[in-house]
């Protein structure tokens, strides 16, 4: 029995003659490299950052609606699970921003050789980690300081 996937490789030239199109290699063929992981993760973090924006808009809408609604939203974002979701959102925003900056440089023709891309990967991971953690810890520190000041009143 002939493999049914063979039908997917049949194409035609502009003159109508049939040809066998080449098969594109699958991800399992390639050795996973940091640059591949960063590229795939950049797409995923774009989706996560967009999804997390729903939480941000909900927080702003609750603040605009009034104190009762805002208190409810603070309960959601103030518990440990909510804090973890916020931390993930911050990291995904930073990751996607750094990935976007890298892609911008490639689009203008800078740092786009294979060697330079592989050299820049660890730098991008370091920037993502340091900026993401610094931003998250700063926001957590502000949140804790505000909570202490409320308890002191």
C-alpha cells in the first residue's frame, strides 16, 4: 500500500507538468539550539503577554468602577497564585520585548549572521532574567511597602 502522505508532495510547474515537491524537515531533524528556543519562546510569550493584558485591563476597569470592585480585584492579584500569574506576565512582557528588539536589529541587517545570533542568545537570556526579576521584585517591594503603610494607619 502506498503512503498517503506522498500525495502531499505532488505539485505542478507553471506549464502544468507534475513534480515532486521537497519535504520540509521537521523539528525532530534539527538539534535544538538556544536561538531556536528563544525564537519559539518569543512567539509563545507574545500570546501569553496578550492574554495577560486581559488581567491588566480588568484591573484598570475595576479601579475605574469603584472601591468595591477594586478590592475584589486586589484579592485576585494579591494572593500567591495571582502574584505568580503577575510575575509570569511581567517575564513574558520582558521576554517578548527583548525578542522584538533582537528581531528589529535583524530586520535592519545588524547582528544577523548565524555566529552573531548564537552569541547574542545568552546575552538575551541574561537581559531577560535580570530585567524581569528586577522589575518583579521592585513591584513586589512597592506592594509590600504599601501594605505595611496601610496596616500602620
